[in-house]
C-alpha cells in the first residue's frame, strides 16, 4: 500500500467514525408532570435549557391517564418568580399543532436567572386541572 492510499484510507475511516462531520443534535430539556387531579400527563420539551437570551423553543405533549394523546378545549400558560413576586415578562400561548396532543408554546421568555414556576391550566368540558413545573435558571 502506498503512502497516498494509506492517507486516503485514514481520512475515509475518520469520516466514517465521526459520521461525516455531522453535528450531534443538541440535548433537549424536558420536564414531565401529572395534573393536580390526575387526569393528564404533560411533558414540556424545549430545544435548550431555559435561559435569559431570548424566546424559548418549546412544545408540550399532553396525554390522558391511559397514555392516549389528549386534546383539551384550552390550555393556558402562565408563570413567574414567586420569590420575586412577579410573573413572566411575556404572555405565552399554547398553539395546537397538527399532531394529536401536541402544542407549541409561543412567546415564552424568561428575563432573569433564579427560581421559576411555569404552569399550565388545562380546561376541558367545564373541568380545570393544572400542572406546575419548578426550575432554576
């Protein structure tokens, strides 16, 4: 084998072992919780951990007790920093996607580091249930 062939094979092996230089998908940040009355399981999934550098790219997945995607009449989003006595700096909304039980969260932003609460009020047929997530930025 000539040195030229050896270099070519080494480069090819390096490309194959590193998946052609493709970058791995960034880690997702997820929280899951059961509603206060136990009828729903909600998973909040964001592209990145929460931060103060702009709007968050998040979705929620909601399922009933049996794990079936749920489509409640409405989902309200709210949150804040209880220790500071203020809410979110924006008014995020849950927008239904074309997938059953999937909603995109639009307008979610945090404005400072610290302890946060993010809540979801699930409204369906005159019933209300809530899911709260606590985390620190």
